C-alpha cells in the first residue's frame, strides 16, 4: 500500500508540473513571445540572486551545525596525523575559495547580464591569456598539494625512530589480531600454512623460531602515549584496510604483502575522553575496504596508555607459545605440583600424600 501511494504521489507531481508548463505556454502566447521571454528573464535573474544568497547561507549553516560532529572538531590523536589535518585544511581553503568565487560569479553574471534591448552580445570564442591563466594556475596549485601529500606519505611509510615499538596487525574476516614482541624485542617468523585456530595459532607462527616463544597475541591494540609505534600490517584472507580515523592514518592490509606505517600517539584514552567530553570514547580501528558480508562488524578497539600501564599490562600477558603448548607453561607445572601434594590428616598427624 505504501509503495502504491508513493507512486501515486510521484505521478501526481509529474502531472502538476506538466500542467504548469502548459499554462505557461498559453500565457506566453497571449502576452506575446518577446514580452513573456523578457519577463521570465527578469524573474529568473532575480531567482538566481536569491538562490545564491540562500545557498551560501545553507553552506554556512550546515558547516556550523555539523562541524562539531566531525573528526575535525577534535585535534589529531597522533603527532604525524596533524600533518594530515594541515593538508586537509589547506585543500579546503583552496577549493573552498575557488568554489565561492565561481559560484558568486556564475549567479551574479546570470543576473547582471540578462537580456536587455540596449545591450549587444559580444562573442570571444578564444583568448590565449585566459587559456594560459586557468591552465597553469590550477596546475601549479595541484602540484603543490600533491607534493605536500607525497612528503607526508613518505614520512608515514618510512623508517620510524629507533626507539619505536613494533606491533603486527593482521586482518581477517571479520576481526583484527595484534601481535607484540616479547622481551627480545623481535617478532618470530610465521607461515600461512601453519595457521591453526583450533590449536591457538591464528597467525601461523613458526614455533621452531626461538624469537616467537615470547610473542604475545591479543585482540586489542595497546599503545603508549608519546612513543612511536610501527605497525606491520597483513591479512589472512582478503584485502582489508587499517583505518585509524582518530590518528588520521590508514593503510591497506594485503595477503602475502606486508605493509607498514608508523605514528606517535599524542593523547591517552583518558585524556581523549576529556577532550571530546565523551566518557564513552574509545579509539577505534576500522576496516576501510569492503571485505565481505561481515565488513560492517570489523571493528577493533585501541587503548592508549602511559608507559607504566603498558608495562604492567604486558607483564600479565602469557606468550602465545605457552597458549599453544600449555604443557610447557611453568605456571601449569607449579599448579600440578600443588595439586599432587595435598595435606592429609591421619591419627591426628599431617602426612604429605605424594
């Protein structure tokens, strides 16, 4: 029923427009074509100015209304991401100025140079100076913008500071897996044929590599405020994309081809809650590449903490190697010894049952 009513309303509007057009034609015939055209020109010229004023007001109003709901209302959460904000503001300033200038000229000319009896039409089909002007100037401006973008790109994807921490980020349908190096500071090798979710090896880590024995695998990205972090990005299945909107960065996660980027977190999660006035704020990692039916749910959580909090968290984590081989976990052996040695009271004495 709702579809029928919608179609009926659309058809009715279409019929009304046709009838108005026909009525306008009849009026033109009665008044005379020249008189009607001149009156329509005046009306259209006036409406052009009205549309210009209302349109510019609408742009200002929407910007004022929704800017606070965009990421630009809050500072970048990474030091390097501030470069992206700067580049974006420059681009908006350039393109916004061109937009305003061209729209004002367009609608003002439609009003100012409308048809009049005393005005003669002047045609100039070609002008070398104008051609050079609107070809070279945009080319120079766009080249500058591209150079700024390339400089930022080379920074994000280049070598990070020597003291940067390293975290491996792996995307899979439909979540993220994060791997941290242990005390040795190096990640162990992995091979996709070794992937075995059932046996606690979701990344295909090669257990024969001693460097992998202290690696920690977690479902949450924990970063340190003020400490550069290098992300080594990959995928287990299809192409994903690491989207870090609050940090103003993103990078494709491609199967078999590791990609990297680095940045320096600027605010802890607690500080960001205060800046955004949102007690429920959390940093997010999203997939910015359509990757399947569950793409919408591929959301990860990032927690930015101080160095002390990170060290405390890291000390509580169990290496993935011990998760895969619990029999080699020293804590499990201690627990088994405690269970084997149980105090038994016999005839008023405590005897150790072995």
